[in-house]
C-alpha cells in the first residue's frame, strides 16, 4: 500500500511547539502585552497559529460542547478545612477577597469557578489532588449543578485527545485517505493547513508532488481537519499542561493560560475543560461566570 503521509519527526515538532509557547510566555513576562490584550497576543506565533487553525477555519467546533451536553457528568468542588470550621454552601462559592494567588486561567481577585468534572470517584480524587491534601486533613466536598437557564452556553474542551494515542490519530487519517489517494496523482491540502506546517512542522510530506490548495475531496479535508485538531489538542495537553514546582512563579507560568482564557472569552465561550496536572485522568472545569453552576445536595465532611 502506498504511504501518503510521513508522521515522523514528532520530537522536533514538540520542540517547536514548546518554543513558541515559551516565546509567548516570555513576552508576557517582559510586559510586551498584558494577559487581557488579546489583539496584541495574536501577533505572537503561538496564538497566531492557534487562531488561524482553530478560529478562522472553525476547527474549534471539534472542541466545543454546550452546558446541556455536560448535564450528565458530575461536577464538584472540595476544600481543606480547619478542625473547628463550620460548613455551609458559602464555603464553596468563590469570593475575590479570598483569591490571593494566581489560578491557572485567572489572576488574583477574579471570581471564576473551578470545579472537578467526571464520575463520582473522579471528582473526589481530582479535588483532593488539586487541593494537595495529606493524610489526616479534614476535607469538605460539595456537588454543584448547572443552571438550567444556561444550557446553551459554549465550553471549550481541551481534553478531547487525552485518551487517544498519536498512532490512533494518525491511523484514522491514513485509513480515510487510502482509497481516494490511490486514484489521485497529486496530494491535496486545504490552505489553512500550511499554517500548522509553518509554525509546528507536522506532518511532513512523503513525496514532492504538487500540493493543490483548497481542491481536496471534502472527506479528505474533513479528515485532515480532524487530525489537526486532535494532534494539536494532544500536544497542548502533553507539552503545556504540566505541574509546577514549588519554585515556579505562578504569575509568570500561568500568564499565557490566562491570556488563552481571555481569547476564548473573545470568541463567546463561557468556560474551559482541561486536564488536571496533579491527578491522572482527572479533569477540571473553569467557568468564567461563577453563577453558571451552584452548590447542591449534602455537603460531605471527612478525614483524608
């Protein structure tokens, strides 16, 4: 069978991906723009490429879910408690006067709501890990429920490729292209796809035949779009979402994430689902409006 794509060179691609992210972060650290200046941020390679691929070419639709689609998943929030502390719903609602440090997607004083999302076991495990609990800690946990008036709000899900291997992603593209490409003498790519090649160098072509722009069969173009979204999303999860050390400056390390949040807000999104860096298979949800979800049910109070 004729090989159409060459998916080698992933390590080099990862290096370029990380480099553009670090350039983005360094520009924020040196005050070349602030986290909420999205227009200026889009002049830098990382966000420029992301915007070209995901927004201008609608690839972000693959990462888009609505609150309605999340209704069947459980959400909750936990906290470490003092030995004598009394509990009520107010304890689990974010208040700016208590937010003194940077969160991953928001600076100090911003009342966004961070929740664990998944199964019952997942949200407890993830919440405990995110709070850095230790044996003997008293821990409070509260379930939340989405407001039924907010069901049409859009959420960006950055975890869509977390449980898929690169080989599986590549094979799906190859399988879709086998029969059509066997009938062609040229390889077809949509124009926007060159942006990914330009900034992140993946994948390379397996021959030097002419690239015809915007002339591909719709099925092929759709397959390439899907491959791009899943590959990019997986790179984002594996190369960017990493735990911080005790010596890392959160205001610097979290600044590019905070800019990404502002970027999503500019596109009309109301939150982000992202993988936990401290809990295997854990997922978090940040809501830009804390009133989208409210505490519900019995508050749990237990010792770790």
